[in-house]
C-alpha cells in the first residue's frame, strides 16, 4: 500500500464518519458549534439563536429520519 492510497483511505474514512450520507446535518452542526463559539467569545446577542439553531437541527434530523 502506497502512502497516497493510505491517505486516500484515511480521508474517505473520516468523510464517511463525520459527514456520512447527511452533509446538511453536518453543516448544521458546524453552524451550532460556531454560534456556541461566538457566545463564548462575547457575542451575547446570539444566546437567543443557539437554542433555536439546536431545535431546527434536531427537527431536520427527525424529519429526515422519518422520511427514509
């Protein structure tokens, strides 16, 4: 196994593990993490957005799960 093949396999593993078949939920998770980071670094106005973002992400996940 060459180094390039090993790196490609490693990259595919992490893509499948983190993204899987729902890239929109992975993106939503990144948005929620970004909001939490902004709150922790002084953007107090986003405190209202954080619960809403979490609820929307969970609703999207449930909708997608019920659909399939």
